[in-house]
C-alpha cells in the first residue's frame, strides 16, 4: 500500500509512524520517504481506512484530507509525535 501524508519532517516522525504501524498492524516492512511524505507498507489495501485513521491520530493526515483548523491540529500533533520518535531512537 502506498500513502502520501503531510507533516513528515524527520527521522523522529518516521520512527513514530513505523513503531505505531508495526505494532497496530503487525507490519514487517515500512518504507518512508521523508522528503516526499510517501510511505510504502505491507498492509492489505482493505485496511487503508484504518491506516489513514491511525496516521491522522499521530498528526500525519493523508495529503489533502484535512483543511483549516483540522490541518493546524494535525500539525501540532505531528510535533509531539516527532519529539516522541526522537526520544525513542
């Protein structure tokens, strides 16, 4: 499955996403292109809505899926997720 998301800024962001998706969906292979915000992961396409929801809760919404205040909220969440990812690595 390929998903493009907003707010990925660094390895801390990628670490948080990888940890959460790995534990939630028992994923073994996640590839994250930080510069482009593109993720490739081995999850059944039928679970895309669930994956997108988990990502949004972390602050990394699918590209063009949130706007206005919800976009600001997602960005704020991503800063926290990023910091947690940096501390965990």
